[in-house]
C-alpha cells in the first residue's frame, strides 16, 4: 500500500513577493494573487504578510488587499458574491481602471455608502473562501490555498466572532467542503500553505509550504 506523506518547507515571504512581481500580469496589466482556503485557516494573515513583503521590496508599493467577506450580502451569499467582485473590482482593474467596492456591515446588515478604492497597480491580492475558484485561476499570477485542521479552524472562528454564530458557521463549513471538493482547489492551486504549522519559524517573515496531504475539501489531512 502506498501512503501519501505531507512534506512541509519553510519559505520566505520576501522570496514569494519577488516571484509575484517577476510573474506575468494576467488580469490586464495587474498581477492577481488569489488567496483561498476554508474559514479560520489563516488566509487574512497570509495575505497581509505577503502584501507587507511586496511593499518592503525596493521600489515596491503596498498592493491593495480585497477581502471577499466585505463583499458578502450576509450568510446566504457564501459563493454568489462573485458578480459583485467582478463588477466592482476585477472588471475595472482588468481594463486598466481603478475599481471600488462598498463593504458589507454585518452589524447593520447592509452595504455601507463609503466606497473603498482599488487602484489598478502592479499587484492585487484577493483573499477569501473561493477566491481561487476555477473561473479566475487563468487570470491569477499566483493562486494559494491556506489550510488548517477543521477543529482548529472552528475554534478560531468562534473565538473571533462568538459562539452565537455556531449554527450559521456549521452550515458555512458544509458549503466550503462541497465547494472545494467540486472545484478541486487543492490540486489546482500554485501553492498550498500550512495555516497551523508545527515547524519552528519566524511567522512574520516566513510561511510553511505544504507538499501533498491536502484533502479534497480544502482542509489539512
């Protein structure tokens, strides 16, 4: 019997930032980085640190980070938000124009009036569940899946948002599993990142890349 073994490698955000800037621009003149993964895996942290690393390069400017949670029209808009992202952000940037979006307020349950500008610069980072879906991968310079064990992801989400969201969160997680299995995200992305690594490393400067051992549901095995 053959057993798949997951291998973990520590890599520098600075090196990944250089890889992105050296890669081809496929969203018009912009290099799109799509950071995907199930909720609580560590997507937001990874996207922020990669943006910081791009900004730290000589002559670099900090790329905008668009978080798809800001575009969701409530819990029921888990995957159907995409036309909004296309109209407000991806479409304009693809055409060389700045985009702009309005953040959804989960407290007021509506989109806020103030628009957030998204310049059509050298790099754009989009992070969120299904951000690296099949429809956008051909236009992405780099597609990333961040993984972590299901139990840890659940505890992180509850610590962040409160135990009262547990019923909605369980439904959300079921939707994630179905999406990642159907999309084949884990096998299709350019890079799989361990969002809960055991390897000792400086987390501010380095991330841990996983080679193998990713479940079809987008979670770590």
